[in-house]
C-alpha cells in the first residue's frame, strides 16, 4: 500500500494514476473540499483528512508500506511544508514503513533566508535522513505542468508575461517523469538513501520559453517583461496590509531572482539510475496543449 499526500495536486494525481495503472494499492490523502472523484474512479482508497492534524496523519499511515510526500503548502509553509512532513516521518517510523519519498526543491541547500518553503524543506530533509527510514529525496526544478496555463494564454493571445531576468536558466521537469521517478524510487536499490536533482534534459533560459510556445502555436510572441523591482514594490505594499502574505511571497521572489537548473552530470545520473530518458519541456507541452 502506497500513501500519497497531495494526491489531488498536479504531481500527486499523476503518481496515483501511474500506480493504479500498474494495479498497485494506493491510499490517497485528500481534503474533503478537493476534487478526488477521478482518484476514486481509478480505484484508489480515499482517506479524507487534514495534514495539519497529527491524528489524521497517524491514522493514514496505518497499514502502509510506502509513503510519497508530494503535497504543497499554499501559504502555510510552517504547518504543511514543515510540521506535516515531520509528523509523517514520525508515523512512518512508528508503522515500520519501508521507504519514504520526499519531494523537496532544487536549490534547497543554498540557504535562501527569504524563502520559507526552502527553509522548511531543508529541515525536513535533515530530519528524514536522521530518522533511520529508507528514503529518497527528490529535488525537482520547476514543474512543466505549471506552464500549461501560460501556454494556453499564449495560444489565445500571443502574450507571454515573465518577471525578472530572462537570461536566468532552469531545467523544467516533465511532471509525468517526476511521478514515474517518485514511484520507482521505492523499487530501485540504487535510489535508496539518495538525493537526486530532477530536471528536464535541456537547460533553458526564460527567454527560450516563448520561443517554444511560438513553435507550438506558430505565432510570434509578444513578451511582457517587467523588472523584478516592480514585484518588490508590489510586495512591499502588500506587506503593509497583509504581513503574512508578504512573508509567503518570499519563496516566489527567490524563484524569480535565481537560477534553478540541473547539470549534465546530474541528468545523466538520473537517467542511468531510473533507466529512462527525461522528456523535454517542448515534448510535454506538445502532448498537453500542442496543436
């Protein structure tokens, strides 16, 4: 039995789908307010709970062999990125879980003090490594599915909106590939007790993204590129009204201001370990939104 947290998210939903296609038993941890009908239709066991409640986590972890923590935090990194994962790890130890897969983030070890999500995930990594559990930590770059709404808007308008330096590089990963790797991490000996940077095969500059869109939809891009200072000004104004939201925007600013890409050697290790060829961003978008 696999327990998947964040099961209705973009990554979690793909993990559940792939597991059920392989006829694996899956327990999907979901909120009552979420759309989990597809997961139920696929034969997943639905566990309705709240990751902020330790008792719900304790109950969900019963009779589970593998845990894949794929949930996000929204604006509450303290409760969800940090506390919920600590409780999951403790319950995994108490229930003799065989393997724990944690979805972290590329660059988590760099010490970004303004990014609460990065700080939380780094502390969880340390706790997991010290727990005695068999683990795999995956540090993905940006998820390819996050670009689908931008691609759809571009298809309709020709407009591409991107804040900050367009020369910054990334290794955007196919979300389907990431799901496949998360599952395989529980089955491949070489993935046990390892940390992997996970990205697509291409190191892309931000300015490359509208060019990919242009090829997909055969239209010239209209690029709108406001400076990062504009975001900083808006964030400062928001902070006067909502200090908590201002703090949560620190992670977003960190993502805007820095580069997050995998090296050629990191991708080669990933492909060799998991026996797969990583999908390019262009291929992913072509499958989902291409003409």
